[in-house]
C-alpha cells in the first residue's frame, strides 16, 4: 500500500485526474504511458485498468475501473476488492483538477525515468565490481530502455532539460 499522502503523490494525483476525463481526452493523456511507469503495484494496476478501459472506448471513471478490475480477476476476493476499491475511490476524491493531468503525466514520466536510471546505475555498479569487462561494456551501451523512456517524457512535455519533481525548482 502506498504511504505518500495524496497531495505528495503525483502518481495518485495523475490517476485521479485521469478518472475525471471523458474517453477522448483520456486516450490522449494515456498516449505513451505504460503501467510500469508507476513505482508500485497498485497504481500500476490502476493505470493498466485505465489503459484497457479507454482502449475499449469507455471513460476511465472510478466505477468503470473497479468493474474492470473485478471482471478481469484483479480484484478477486473480498479483501482485494476492498483494497482496490478504496484506492480508486481515494485517488479520485483526492484528485486535483483535471487541468493538471498533463503536468502530472510529465512528473510521473520524469520520476519513472529517474528510477530507471538509478536501477541501471545499480546494475552497472554491481557489474563493474563483479563481472567481466565485456559484460560491463555491454551494460554501459544498453541504454535503449532509458532512451525510450526519456523520449516518452519529452514527447509528453516538449521539454529537453532536466525533469523536476512536483513543485521543485530545477
């Protein structure tokens, strides 16, 4: 379960904004987004539910996402249904105005890129300490996933400079 307060959690805020949108604007907002852009399992699942719901030409309203979670077995069992339902409800009720959705998408993608860079750096550091030089060289050159995520971020924002956190100054 997420521990960040709603006002400090751009993923939750983004999903709450998304749930306020009709299908067409939601489809545009979801362009370039993937469930693994989220840092934890529950927001990732809710984003995937939204992607699938909008792909089925339905708006990503809370009730639609919850119904899809139940129908697909992602909210099976009473405890899981309550957990998923509460998270969706809270994200929707605590959401800022939908006009912030594009900004929050950029924040989510920037955070995803930074997490991916940190994970890559950790793998590289481990390889540098323990692996043959050829593996380290290959890992240094294997940045396609980072480049693709950076491209999705810049497409979403038009920015080419460093990404900043919600409210942070570059």
